[in-house]
């Protein structure tokens, strides 16, 4: 059986996260299955900093690295991949130019192309739906999230990093209706993100939400739980995970 | 674009990292590890893993340099047909065949394993190197494809390359196609994903993994380290 993944962390703000290279090495040693760097920042200086971080991390972390946030074009992606990222994630740039996914998949392979999406529940509860928000969750687009995800996968996205706008930051569990709807919709892996406050939440996203992987930031970042604890908890619940 | 690293491992397995000029004079005593650069693949990750182990691989697109190396890595990411084209265009098809003929230690990864077979059905039928008889087929429908994530490798033979790596250890996979050798004589490991497929091959001094040891944490590093100890001894 496929080992499900407990993803390391997202670095939502590099300035506050301490030394990202040290953090990454720490999570690697703790047994993270993958590391995701998000919200790099949109300025050229921020991107240069990130390239440097990725290069350093790739020399000491031997699990997959995904980098995203602020990548606008093929050149931005190429720089990150050459620096040592295994995958790049795009969000706003892909909404503005869906061709970017097709182009990226053709050049780098679809396994490199992660669609990151912030999905917010629509007001009308009868029509169970979610709307795509861009620009770090600040800007509504009027686009139906499920339709967009389907299109993005057709274009070349090889993985979905799915963040619930509603659940993110509340630490009261993932939006598992959303996770399940997306996981059943597409045939590529779905990473659940946003809302983890307890280890049970991770379990729920993988069971109820049928996600292929879970991403958590704050519960690991503030050392409430170690990655090892999370994995042992999931293993005891019957979820296949990699224990070192 | 690619930085060139120079050598490192000495005969007795002691690791040294010396500046390039000095090493030129040392070549006869030390051993060269080449990572083939054929314009594709994640060679940086493989080189990083080897550097972490204390070796300094030579990343090269030169056929003579590859043929002169004591151990060679062929990285891979992407489609089988494209990879064959890139190998052909860079002259590496003949080089890889020659390495096998010479029984030179060779480690090929992911699509680098797939190209060893007779042919692949990825993007239409493409002829491959034919070193291992058999075909490369698409993973069955029903599970998520690509098969992307950690999965277990059941060791089907005993070999020093598995030293210190327990049976059924998790390794990192990213692929949509799998190798289906026509006989099991070179199969060294298998993995289950919808079906049971060959995830590792060993034939003499030729080693190949469908998974990415360079992205498989400490177990992957251990496998590279075992291979190099075996290859350079």
C-alpha cells in the first residue's frame, strides 16, 4: 500500500520562521516526508533570497522539496528547480495564465507542477461550492474551485495543494468536504492544507477527507507535536506512514 | 550552467575533498564517480546526495569522461521516449551500453531504470536500450497516477547494497510507468501499487531503482553509500 505523507511545514513568513535552512534540516531529521516552502514573496530580492535558501536546503535535506508563492513564469520555476526544488507550486499566476501549467508540464514534467489553491466556501449552502481566491487569499475571483481544479489537472497540474480559506488559521480541523470533493474529482494526489490543530485533524483529512497527504505548519512550528508523534499517531490509527 | 565537481573517494574508501588542480595529479590513485549530464534529469539532487556522503562526483556530458569513471550514475526524471532521445542526442546511448559491456559499476534511477528495458509504451512505442529484456508499461487505472510518494520496497534477493536497510523500507517514488522484465533473474526489489511491480534491478554491476534514493532520506543515502563501497572496492 502506498505510504501516505505527513508533510513538513509551510514557511508562511520567512522573516518570522527563523533560519529556514536550519528549520528545514530540523524537520528532515524529525522525519518529514516532504518540505513545502510557500509565500516566498513577490519581489526579485525575495526570490533571490529563496533561490539561495533552496540551494542550501537541497544540500542537506534528502526528501522532496516544493517551492511556491510568487512564481510568475517559466523562468522563475526553472530557477527554483535548478536550485534544487523538486516541484514548484503556482497559484495566482496559474489563474491569470492557465497556459503556464501546460507549458511547465511540457518542459519540466507534470510531476513538477503543483497547483496551489485557496478555496472559500460559497455563500449559498444549497449549492455546495467553493470559490477560488488569489493573491494570498485576499482576492475573490468568481471562479468555481472544483471546475478550476479539473481544468488545471487537464492542463498539466500533477498535484493539488488544497488550502481551505475558511479553515486556515482556525486550528479546528481541515475542510474535509472540500478535501473529499477534490480527491474524488481528480486522479492526481491531493495535499490537504489549512486548519490542523490536533493530530486527529490530520487523521480526519486522510480518512474522511480522502486526501493523499496532509500539510501542517503551526502544530509543528510551535513544537506542540513532533512529526514523529504525528506519524506514530497515524500509524496506530491504521494509516500507512513511513516511520524511520 | 552546471557546476563541475572533481573526484574524492580514494582507494581505501577514505574520503577527501581536494581542490581540482591538485586532484589532477592524484587521479591515478583516486577514483572518479561520474554523474551523466544528458540535458535532463535531476542530476543536482544526485550530486548533492553523493557530496553529503563525502564523495565529489564529476557531473559530465563527456562520453570519454563517463567511460573513464570508476562508477557512474544515470539520473532520470520525465518521459521514457524523451529520455531516450536526449541520451541518443548526447551520445550517451552508446556510452551506457559500453559501460554495461565493460561491467563498470553503473547506477540508474527512475526513468534511467526504464530505458534499460527493450521498449516503452510511453507516448507511443519507443525502443529502449534492451539491456534487460522486457517492456515498460503504464501503471493500471484506478489508483492515482503519477504514483507519487513513499512506498515500500520488498527485497527479493540478498545483496550488500541492502546492508543496513531493513526489508520493506519506504523509498520515494514519482512515476506513471513501470518496468516489466520478461524474466525475474535481475529483479532485486518489488513494490505494490495496484499491482506488484519491479522497483529495483541488479544485473552484475548494473544497479537500477524506480524510486529516487536521493530523495528517500537516510535509507536512500545508505543505498548510494553501499553501492559506492561495493563499486569502488
